[in-house]
């Protein structure tokens, strides 16, 4: 049954990009919209700009429980914890509480959905999956990747399919959301500042498959027990991806080609040739994308064209400069330890040649998983940000280590240390919020600083 909002009082909590899109969508549907945010208007100029001229009430600089209990529907932005007192008050009063993704889904109609989650790799996999679809049909690509699902509806464009990245925060706010194909790439420690433990974090990810029905598909990494357990709860088909010999209803990488064996049982071969997909982790991302596309009927030749033409994403092992024989690589999207493990593993262990920039606002996860990757790879460790002392305490015995404080200082020291053949890798293993507004801003700053390094 479609969601009817005309004349209803809708409270949107949190004025980030998703919140602004949800507010605009609710207004378009005829709702009486109030937006609340703990920040005052002076700190929300960018977020408020898309709402200019719309009939929206603002309740800024804090939350008033009366806004929550008097609403007919509360829509929560992903960054807002569902433990907020106002949300609890709304639920006690019988007011439905949903996330922006759920709001958009209820209004979406019959557009089939492909949804991708995981601790790491979901942005690359979502973008790549979208590229594979776009070789064959019109596809919206967004969600946590950057463009809220609500924007699909606001655009007025008819798409054949929507491919969306979903975070655990977004999945907390779904109720009926049902992807035709859902993929879970991996579940490793992250956001332990929001969840009591790994079990709760994994449970949030597993919500992706809660509403699937026979005929749907759940795609999972065969080497990740938590991902497999989540996918096996589906009422649809389970499709796995991983390394090793061919298997039914699976994508496998034998070291040379990727082999897909789908419902027909006929094997298909795909090659991973794009430089943007280098590294074992990106081969896994590619396998997941192939499974999603083929389960939705994207023809094999279109899949291969999409794999060959994929340009990659910024801030994910992005080469930003190669001057004087030194390669500068921006992996600012590595906001947790496991992401940095993946990024550092993309460089061969031969002679130490990686100058690693590490640190920022930590997420209470240990840095110990990085220790086995230092020998043969890391020439120097340059730390920055709030968690620099913890980084140095846990890793500082493995390579020459310097505390640099900020990114500009770290880049300057890296330039002084680097010689031809070295790689300067920003892969922070931390959030950026101690010094930057986002990992994108941090990566952009690194790109500018690296490009300005004088030639030796």
C-alpha cells in the first residue's frame, strides 16, 4: 500500500543530505513538514539551502520532544541514533519512526532495487554495479554513496533499476524495504562507538535481507561467516562469491578469470582488467557486482564492458600524483582499520617502500591487524590527528615513526623522506572529524598538498 502523506505532520530529524532530501520529498507529497536538528541555523547554511522557499517549519539548536510526539511520522537521518530521547518518546506515543531510505522506498513504486552493504568496499561495489547496469539499461546509483534514494523520486526521471549503497545506520531505519538483490560484502569491526558490540553491528547489516521473498537473491562473501549467516536468512536464493574452484549459484576467482555460474548452470568467464580494480579486495568487489548484475539479467557482454570501463572512485586507492618517481595515493575513504588493511595489502611486500600516513579520530578498534603488513612494505609511519598516540603505541615499533600532528606536516615530511620508487599512502584507519568535515575534504586536501610537492 502506498504511503499517503498529504496533510500529515512529518518530522524530519537531522539536516544532513538525506534529511534535506526527505524533507523535500515529504513536502512534495503534501505533508506538513518540520525539520529538527541539534545544530543552530548558523551551522546549517549548506544543509538549509535546498529547503529555501519551501513551506517547512524549523526547530533548530536542539530537539523538543513535543515535535516528536505530535507528529504523524518521524523520519530519521542516518547519522541520528535511534536512542535519541525524542525518538523514544515518539514510539511511546505510537508515532511511526522510519529512516529516509524507508520513506523513499514506500513511495518508489515498482522500480526494482539492488542494495549493497558491508563494512568495506560497498561504495566501489555500488558504483561498479551501477556501471554494469548502465551498459544495458537506465540505472539510478546512490544511497549512502552520495545521492539519497529520495532524490530518485525528486528527479522526476524514470529509471529501470535503482542501485543503492546502504550503511548499517540506514538499515536500522527500514521496515518494509525489500531489494530484489541484496549483497553483503563483509562484516568487520566498525562503528563500535555507536553499537555495544559486533553482534549488534552485524544484526543491523543483516536487516538488508529481512523482507526478501522467493525470487529475490542474497549475495554474500563466502569467506565471511557473518555475511553468510545474514544472507542465509533470506527467503530468496543465496549466491556466494569468493576465490577458488567453480561452484553453483556463485562467482569464483581462480586467479586468472572470474567465473559466474548462475541458475542455468552454464559457466561464464569475465576478466578484471581495469587498473581501478587492482588488488584482491577489488576482485571481490567485482565478483559481487557481477553476481548482482547477472541475477538481474544484465547480459554478459554488457557486464564485461562495464568491468573494462570502470574508472574507480575518488578517495579509494586513488593515484593523485606521480612526480619524480614517487607515487602519491589517496585512500582517505579508509576510515577504519580493516579498510587500511585492504589498502596496504594492495601494495606488494618486497622492499619497504610505503610511507604510510595514519591517524585521525579513532573508532576504538585496535590497530594490531595492521602489524603483519608492515614488514616488507612500510618504510616509515607518519601519524596525525587525535588517535596518533594510540597508533604510535600499537605500531610504532615496526617502522621509523614520526608524529606530525596535521596532514600538511605529514605530507611535507613524506616528501622529504620519499625517493624514486616509493609510495606515499594516505590510508588513515580513522574518521576525519577531528580536523576535517569529511573523508572527502581530507582526501581533497591531500590531493592538493601532494600536487604542490616540489620535484626533487
